[in-house]
């Protein structure tokens, strides 16, 4: 048994459970909080405690939200003619960070994955169909992940929703900005060649 | 302004303040906690809240502790003939993790650093001297950091406490285990040569 005071051991253990934080990082965080002002530790504890209590799902887009409808669905400033379909709430945050998209979202809460027994009925697909019938859009941007499950989900949705007559788009594949051509995998480089664009 | 629900934004911001956690890692941790069982988030929040409330300094060794004297100072199983002097409570944890040391500790709470205006009087040096007079030891292991301040502190303590007549030792310098000789810095490699040991 390693002799460390229980309150410190508890924090180290709790931090160690988080993804990407090993025992050494957890210890560093615990000792940092011990030296930090009381308010900082309290703010972190309160924020974590209130995270689930104060977070609900928006009944329109199924993103995590404080109110229903969420701030994005309720906003007058968003473009209601384009709807971006993502797998998870964290994807909404990632897209919002780009500041390149001003439309609305629909969160599926997963992707189709037959091996994991996840079909369209486990996702918010029925809700998406119902929503599009009540609030039609001009463009449906399928922003599921660029992996097997995400592509399968995008294909399924494109086929299911194509008959509704709107434009259906997918995020572009290509080289990451700041990346090195030499180190790009062949599939990405291939997609980047196929999707090449005119410079002028 | 990026549209993310306030409870989530609060957690992301609070995590981002911690050392080594950037905004993306903070977001990942927030979404992880949202998906994790309620108990896991509550356990983390409680542990952080209780960290400072339930932690005090041991009046003998000045390590962080739950009670006074701390578990190490109070333990019958520790070797009272050797005292290890460290800069910070986190150093005690690092040494305890090795399971190679069974003596007692003394935490200085810093190192001598004239440029930062830190002299022996800002550290628990007077307390160390008083402690050694009441509870003499056979060996004093100076385990301050192997940097400028740590070396200066060790030199100062060796000169100050030498007259008390005990053995005064310092942690060995050398190559890190699993390290690569080719990549070792010259000073470390030099110390490792000077400190070479008989193999049989």
C-alpha cells in the first residue's frame, strides 16, 4: 500500500478513471488542485456535479442542451434551410468550433453498426424523417464520421431520404490542413485526388 | 459565441484550466462524463470538493496528510533511522511508488532559489534542524530535484547539517532505466560514468 492521504488518493483515483489520464497525470492534477485557489477546485467540482443535472436533450435536434428547444434550434439567426446530421453531441461542438456552419443540426446518437447490433431503429432516424416532413429543408448535410459505420449510416440516410427531394451532401474527404502529403494514408490521398478542385 | 449548453461549457472551461489539459481534451472529458454513470461524475466532484477540506499538513514532516501526525510518521513499520528530504509532497508520492524506501520524510515546500527570492527561511529548514535535534537519524537522504535549485538546496543542507554527525546522502545520477545511451545528455552521461558501479 502506498502511503498517500485518502483525500488525495480519492482524487487521483477519480481522475485516473477519465479517458487519457493515467495515474501520473492524475497525481499531477491532484497536487495542482491542492496548490490552486480554493475557488478553482470548487468551480470544477460544481461544474461536474451540475453537468448531468442541468443537461437535457433537445426534443427537436437531440443535441445536449440546457433548455428545450436548445439554443441552436431556438435561434432566429440560424439558417433553417440546411440541416446537418451528426452522430454525437460532441460532433456538434466540433462543427460549431469551425464557425463555418450556420444551419441546424440533428444528432443521431450513434451510427449504424450491424456487428454491434445497432440499426436505424436504435438511432434518431425516425425522428429525423418526421422532422423533415414537418420542417422541410433545401439541403441535408450528412456529417457522420468518415469511417465504416459513418459511411454506412450516410448511405442509408441518403437512400431513405432521397425521395424527399432535397439536396443531400457529405463532408469532403481530403488532406488535413497543415498535413504532410508524404504521410497521408493512401485512401485519404486517393479521395483528395478524386475530389480535386479548380484553383481559379 | 459557440453554441454549447452552459453546463457543458462550464465543465470544459474548468477542465481547461488544469495543467496539460487543452480545450479539446477538456471537451472530450466533459462528453465522457455525460455518458458515464452518474456515480462516476459524483465521485469525481466529491473527491475534488473534499480534497482541500480534508487535507492538512503533518506537523512533523510537513507532508500533506489526513491526520496529524501523518500515516507515515505514525507508522510503526517505518525505519526511523533514515530521513528523506524532498521539495514537495508530490515527491513523497513519487518515492513511495518505488517501494524502495521505508524511512521517514521531511518536506521542504520548495527549494532555495535566490532569483525567486526564496531562501532557507521560506522553507521548512528550521523545522528540519529542530526535528533532527529531537529525533536524530543515522542517515539523511537529500532527495531534492536534480536541477540548479535542488542541487543548491542539497549543498546548503549538507553544509548546515553536516556538523550533526549523521551520514548525508544524495540520490544517484545516471541513465534512466530503459533509456538510450545515445540520447542521454552529456551531463547525465558524465555523472553516470563517474558513478559507475561494480557489477559483481
